[in-house]
C-alpha cells in the first residue's frame, strides 16, 4: 500500500509537499497504485478548495554501443502535471486521472524524442497541495485605466453585493437609456435568468454552466500590460443561444462591453474585430471570411508585425565583444557500489557519479590576449567558478561602460560619402553623425544616425564551454548555489540539453554549437592551416616542449575517483586509462605521448598533470574559437559571440551578405490558412495508379508479361539530403 508522508510545508501550512517512496517499472502500475493513495490523502471533506500537482521521479536508461561493447547509462527526470483544481471530494479521482494523463503524455513524449531513453523505474511520487483561490469578479474599488475609460465602450454598474456579473448580463439583455449604471435599475429583471448555480463573486469556471442553463453566449476579456486579451470565449453556437454578450473583467469587477469594435479600435482604420484573435479588419465581409478560418483555433491574441519586411538589422552584432571567457570542468568520478544485476533481464547499472573537482578559465580581450587566468581544485569547484565569474563580470562590465572622449577626427582615414556601418551611400535627406567606438578616442567614420544608435555595446559576459549543452551545463545548473542570480533565462534544445542560459550578466554558450567537432579534430585543422597559436604561445612562452601539447590531451577519467590520487607521484600506469563506459584501453602510442608530456613539463604529481591537461584544453578551445571568430568578422563582419548557434549566425550572415529583404505575412488570414495546410511526418511520391505482375498473386499474375512489383520505401533525412 502506497503511503504519502509530508516532507515540506510553507506559508503556515497553506502549501504542502507529500512524498511516497515507490518502485514501479511502468506508468500503468504507477497509475493503479497511486490513484487510490491520492484519493485517501485528499478526501478529508465533502467540500474542497485545493490546487494539486502530481509529480513523478523517473529513472531512464539508454543503451550506448560501439564496435566492442554495449553499455547502459541512466538519468533521472522529474515530470509534473498542471496545477489541478479540486472543489469537492467527488472530483478527486477524475482530476487525478487528468493529472496522470498529462504526466504520462510528457513521459511518452520524452521517450519518443529523447534520443533513445527507455523508462526503467519510478522511485518516488510527490503531491504538491495548496489552497485554491480562483480568478473571480468583484465590485470593490475597481478603476479603469484612462486609456480604456476614454473609449466609452464599457459600462460599469455600481453595486455593493458582488453581483456585477449578473447586472452586466442584465444590462445586455435589457438595455436602458437612463440610469444604466445603477444596479437598482436591473433588480426587477433578476427573475428572468437562473442564477442558482452561481456564487458571488462569480468565478470564471462557473460561467459555462450559467450559459447553458440560460441559453446565452458569453465572452470575457481582460487587460494586462497595456493589452486587451481574451480571458474566456464561449463554445456555445448561435443555434443554441438567444444572445451573445461580451464582458470585461478588470480588478475583479465585471463591465459590460457595449461595443467591442470601439474597445479594440486603435489609430489604424480597422472597424471590425475578431473576438478570438483580436485582429482588426476594414470591411465586415473580410471579418466573416476570417472567422471561418479562426474558429478552428483556440482564443489568443495574435499580433501582426509592424514592419512586414525581414532584413538584416542587428548592426550591434557587428561589434566585436571586448571580453570572452573560455572554461572547462573536470569531475571526480566516484564509484557507485551496487548489487549484481540479473543477467536474464535488461538492466541499468549506475557506475560512477560525476562530482565537479576542478576548472580552468581564461579571459580573452578584443586583441585576443589573455587578461585573466584562473585554475582551481576543490569539491566546491562550481561555486568557486561562478563567484569568480560574477566578480569578473562586475569589473569587466564597468570597463565596457566607460566612454573615451574623441580626440582625433582624421577624415582622410575613411570615406565620408558612405556609412561606415551599413556601407550605403549617403543621400541628401539622411541624418549623418560621426561614429566612434566608445573605448577608443578617434572617429572611425561617418554613419547614419539610426545605424549609429543600433551599433551599441551589449553589457554581458559570454562564457564558452565546449559541448557544454551535454555536460558542463548540467554540472553548473545542478550545483548552482541558491540565490546566486536574480534573473535566470534558459533556452533548451530538448528535454535533455540546454543550448544557452544566463545568470544575470553571465551568458553561458556552447562552442560545439558553432564548431561541431571534437577539440582534437579542430586543433588538427588549425595545424593543417598553419595557424599561429598566439594565445597558446603567450601562456607557455618559449617552452621548447610546447609542440607536445598541439593536440587533445590524454587523461584517465575513470581513474579520478578520489582526491587523494591528485597527490600520486608520477603518471598512473596505462591500465588506469581504461574507459569504463566505452570499455576500451588507450593505445600504447597515446600512453607514451602522455608520459612524454608528464616528463617534459616536469610534473611531479598527478595533480600537476591535471592542471597542465586542463589549462591546455582551455587554451586550445580559445585558439580554435578565436580563429573561427576572426574568420567570421573578416568575411561577414559578425561576431559569433552574439549568437547562440551557427544556424542563427548563418541566417544573419545570409541576410547581411546578400542584402535580401524577405516579405512577411501581413494578412492574418493568409497566415492562418498556411498554418492549417502545413503537413509533416509523411511524404508520399507515387503514381496515381500502378498494377503489379507479381507471381505470388496467382489471381492477377500474367506469365506472358514481365514481373513487376510495388514497393513501399522509407527514405529518411530528406532535408539533410537536399541541404
């Protein structure tokens, strides 16, 4: 029998978290066992006012195979339902079913799109419970914003009994010319509608029942951040209703919308508005045609862009960012003890736990010179790294904000007839200004005023980690100290990987999303192109053995299972370089290279070798990315630091280099139609009719004719083939 126990409570018990330790191998068993347990926990009163979230802690496994072996790895994820509303004991089971359905759908989506993960077990379930207070209307001291009050499209009925909803409905059914704003004017009409199902103030959820009983169609709109949006749209059809009523809810007070078009009208020449997407149209016939398309979509405010031309305008991304951090983490791979699995069944065995142990970081300025370097070893490596990065961000962003005074304007150094930013010739009507970089004291050229305003610095500190989306980002977020950042934003790739995230002014990027090759391959490409390793050489200066480091280092990852091994004298034996996951030993050649590096750089302990290995990794990452960065700046005048991935950079480079202007959709009907016609997943290319002469089909086989067959071919990666 599943038992929930309280593990956390806050706000004087208004919110609670209950947890049940379980061991389920499928979502079906979880459903049948947890469903009655949840009912027992929540069934404390016939009348309830609760918000409930059902969460499952799920362990997934994935099979990784290579030419020599197959290995199972595991990962844990936390899946939650929406915040579910429960108002009575009779709703508990049906609401729990809804929550399970949402959670199971999320798990199913993960297994389909999660790169081969398979559900292994569910080890605990959480139940988050809170008191429920729904959005409702009231009549206290509501005041309309001046912008809405001036439209004179809303009728506010003064009342003190929280029945503004009923009076607004009656005002629509029985319009008055005099005293329309007094509640007493409508009390004689109260018996004309059935209000038994309502409690005052009226909750949005009860409007649907009220509509059905009274054969009305009611739409409710609201206002937030200067925008009107649909809050509730009736699903009743004109054939089942007597009248359509539009209400407006603001500060818990219901208003009657006398004229929806006047309420939504802007300075544009739109006279008719759609109540589903709130888009305006000049002619009523156009609105009717639009509604036949829009009726199939859920109500939401859809905005058409003001500028219907897409062209390059990110001129600030042409400015080379002055400071960039490159970093790398290494982990302690603590061994995990477990019982021997049953070989008769598929299984997942946790082998190692990755604990951040050390990091190396360097800061590169706009001249590709190292202005800061730090290396740290300790089990608090992530916290130390983030604090160091935050301190650097304060100092470097303060440096970015400094503005140098112009001391030199030599017009012979630039062409005064064209803009130094967009490179277009000036026209007589253009507003022209002198342009200079804020950290330099001379004018770089003349520019359009709008170009000059857009060409401004961004005050953030980019941090690059190679393949951070698959490894380092997980470490940073897992060991992120509490209250470290006030603002956190994340851009995920899928349920497993994060392409970019920011912590206040720190922007964490993945260099692998620009250069999708191993660091070893990227270094080899630089050697082939006879690259001058300036960043690397300034760190190792004139060390005659530095050529040994012009490749990816060799490191015994699985050997590092406790901090005591950092004090080990000499390089570990070749057997220590065995990779537990791939079940492979390194080659004799690689081990001899590692031994040569250890001796050439006079390493005394394994900790010295780790420091050398990690510093080399970061330096080579900086060399590779700075080479790519300078290439992009030279040919496209775009700094990759301002982008998240190579695809985003490529799109902007295409717009800038080709000087193309793409026409966007300006008609909401065209957009909705195109979206409704989009198809995906199945692409069929065939003749209208084909007849096979297959010997296996005796009824239609003709031996006098040559054999023919009909084959169904599954052709994958069509987009990749075309590109």
